[in-house]
């Protein structure tokens, strides 16, 4: 047992020296994840602000001007032009100069006082996400103004007060930034493991290691433990950046996040080993890693809600470790969930890790005989 641990320790030191021998590789594994988090944090957002809006006001009344002011007050819409005829609306939408057009019909003030006013909202549906979010904002603004006018400024009989738990501002950054942790750890562990093993095969040292006193399981542990350690360092760097730079709340237990990360890293390392067993060159390993990585991201719930997917794909996501890890990490950051709350996800990660590692060890040992 002691000799086995010594051999594994020798392999781990050798791999760490190999990784950090090249300063460029050190920057890739330690600096690049932080830069990628900053890019994702600012670029990946479903919030809609300053939507370019065209206004056609046929009423030209105080009420119609109040409606336009209500649209611009929240920062969701920005009036970039006023139209005089409907043809200008079609032209502006066709050429992409605006994303929404607000048409206030003649007699709007009179109809508003009578409780039957109508306005027309036209959206550029090319960007369906922006159009859907902007539509929700616009409908809420119109309904609030109509309710206020109908009640004559009096308090409504039914006072509805809305409050979003866990993310009061509904900031998409608080939802997306924790999920980026899963994406970056998956990419780093899977890609580096696959490239490291295939590089050894290319230069011929893997065959030498195969005939050394190292057993297959010791060789695999020596290859994967260094990247697991690097992943944990990246976890600390990424989490620190998310908290200090983006101000994402952290309400959960750090030990729960660490334990879930170790299970997820085991899945990612196993994926990297599996990719290395079917790749003969580093270029092939690189492309194969992305071929595996992209479906994992698309079926994880990072970009699209799992509930909106077809039933078949919802079942497929159950075999995706990234889906379970994102549910855990978002819960730990925003909700302060406990281990009991995410027990199904932890069990799923454990099962997937065992299956993938067993399959990777079997294929790796068979390939090196």
C-alpha cells in the first residue's frame, strides 16, 4: 500500500512539473478561467436594457406623453425616434434600427378615461429572447398605467405586492455566474486530461509507463489527481472572483460546494480519459473534447430550461453530470441549500462518476495492454 502511494505521488509530482514547466500552460490553467468568467459574467445576460424603441403618437395628449415617459423611466426602453406614419415603423423594423415600436392611437386619452384604451406594440422577433423579455416589460408598464388611471390615483382594492425570493433584482448575472463554474471546471478537467494522456502516447512515454511497476489504476490516478488539484484551485479563484467582482451572493455551505465539486470533477476527469482512449493525436483529442462538451452544455440547463425541452431530452439530461452540478451550485449560492435539499443531485453525481470512472479505467487498461 505504501509503495503504491509512493508511485502515485511520483506520478502526481511529475505531471504537475510537466504542466507548470511551460509558463504559458500555467496561465492557461490558472489565469484563463478567471478571464473567461469575467467575459461570461458580462456577456451572458438575459436582461434587456435600453431597447431601441420607435414611437408613433397619434393622440399627442398629456396621457400619451405620460405613457411614453413610463416606458423610458425604468431604463428598459429608449426612444430613439418618433414616427409620423406607419410606413416608417415597417422600415425601421426591417432595417433593424429599432427592436420595438409603440403606436398610440388617436383618442387614447378619451378611451383611457373610459377604461377601454388600447395601444399597439410591434416587436422585432428576429431575436426571440429580447422580444419575449421586452414584451413582458411593455405589457406590465401598460397594465400598471391603465390600473392607475382606472382607479383615479386611489389605492386599489386588491393590493398586489410582488417579491422575488433569493434573487430580488432578478439579475441574470446572479443566476449565470455560478453556473459558469461548472462549465469552466468541466472544460479544464476534460480537456487537460485528454491532452495529457494523448501527449504521452504521441511521444511514446505512455508505453514505457505501461510496462513500469505502475499498475493501470495507479497510472490513471497519477494522471488525474494533478488536474483534480488544479480544478480545486480554479474553483477557489473563480468563486472568489464571482463574490468579490460580481457581488454574487453566497448563502450556502462551502463544504457542500467543495464535496459536489469533487464529484463533478471526477465525472469530468473520466470523460477526459474516455476521450483519450479514442484519440491518437492531441488535435483529435481537442476536437473530440469539444464534441462531447457542447452537448453537455446544451443539455445542462445553462442556456435553456430543462423543463422546456422535449420529454426525450429531459430524460437524457438525467445522465448529464453538468445538469446536476448546476442545480447544486446555483442552490448553494442563491438559496443556501443543504445537503439534504440536493441529495438526489449528489446521488446522481456519485452514480455517474462511478460508472464513468469504471468505464474509463477498463478502456484505458485494455488500450495499454
